[in-house]
């Protein structure tokens, strides 16, 4: 190679190296600037614990306080049904009449036995009869009277309570069977619902405890009720205790079958409350998380939600009072990521 060319090549190489070094330096500076700029921006809030009312809500279906199934003791043909479903009835009112052909025959037999008994008594009084004959006829007469009374009682069915007809299973002319002819429910002064209370809450429920009840049929109206009975045995399938709630219903506005929501105040508990914006749902599961800030980095903590309190949630576990949580900017976060706090509450 020509000796005059070598110095020129050396100069060009040096320039190229310098240019490359300069370019790399600029790229490193650019990356450093971008790294600073790409820190996720978040808003934070310091959370605290407070007393939270422990109001449990249960759903149930309204039942009549007292239900009577109106049916004869023995099968018989229905002659008339005096009421329809929805009719109000009073105690002692005739609801159903049944065929009386059997009762007519029993009445004839009863009258015959009664005449024979009276004759036997007269003969005994004049010394022409025996005490044994009188006693035998007296036993027959008592049995006939009892049989006739039963058949009469079962040919005219009356209501044993004041209430409303809530069910009807037959029509006139039908033969009675296994089902009651009518069902009468007592709707005043109270109706009832049955709720299922867990073992953990059982100790907080007591007879006489006031509750509030709402119904879809009455919009925002709230009704007063109270715990009237707690069943002493657990339902092995659900591990809950059946609990009866009585609801005042003097005007009979609440009807059997209505859907009820029962709210029971079980006292207060001191728990952490966080803004609802802090709650993050894990994709593909029902788990909930909250990002907690420590030394400039965020760490996600799984939490158990309690009651919703307006724009906040009660937490049963996962976050401590005094922790700083992320309330905005969670979409770019991951466990252990450093963040830029742009707003703190």
C-alpha cells in the first residue's frame, strides 16, 4: 500500500470510532432518560381502620304465620266449595260441604239404637229387663253417636282461623284424595320468613332481636321485624341454623310467596376501610388485590372484602391500618415495580 495513503486511513478510522462512541453515548443517555420517564405514575391514599356495622343480609320467601290444610278425615265426594283463592275467611266459616249420603244412613242407625236403648231402660225400670242389656245398648249408642259426629264434622269443613285462602286443589264433584281441599293462611297480625344463619354468626343472633325487611314489591319501603325462633339443630347440608323472623302485617299487604331481603345488625367490628378504586380483580379468578406502597415500590396483597360502604370497601384481611395503597394507575403495575407518586392523600 502507498505510504501516503496510510495516514489518511488511520485518520478515517479514528473518526469512525469516535463517531461510534459518541452514538453509543447518546443512545445510553436516551435510554436513561426514557427509563426515568417510564416509571408508572400512581396516586396513593393512606388507609385507616374504623368501626364498621356488621349488617348481614339474607334472602327468603314470605310464609303465612299459621297455615291450615282443610281436608276431611276420610275420602268423600265434594258437594260445594264456598270460597276462592284470595278470599278472606273468618274462624268458624263454612268452606266446603261434602256428600251426606253416608251421614244420612248413620243417622238412621243412630236413631234405631237410641230407641232400643230407651226401651231397654224402660224395661229395666219395671223389672222386665236386665242391666246387661242396658249396658250393651249404651255402649252401642255412644259408638254410633261418635261415628255420626265424626261424619258430620267431615261433611262440613270450616275454617279454624281468620285468614286468606292461599290454595285450592279440587272442584265440586271431585273425590277427595291425599291433597287438602283448601289451604288457609293467617296473614295478620304477622307473617314470617325463614333465614339460614351460619355457625359463626349464630352466637350474635338472639330471640327478640330487631331486623329490617324490604320487598321488591314495595320499592324503598322498609318493614320492621324481629327474630322469633332459632332452630336448635344445624342443617347438615348447609351447616346453617334455620331462624324464624316475624314481620308486622296488620293490613295484610305482605303476601305469601313475596321475595324478602332481611337485614340483621350483628354489631360493629374495627376493620380497615379502603377506597373502592384501590381494589383490583385478578383476571380469570374471583380474587381481589390491593397494591401497597413500600419504599417507592408497590407490592400486591390479596384481600378479603367485607361490606361495601358507599365509595369504599371494608377489608377483612390483607391490608393494615396506616398502609399506603394505590388508588390510580394500577394498569401498568406489577409486584415489586418502582413507581412515581404524583398525588398522595
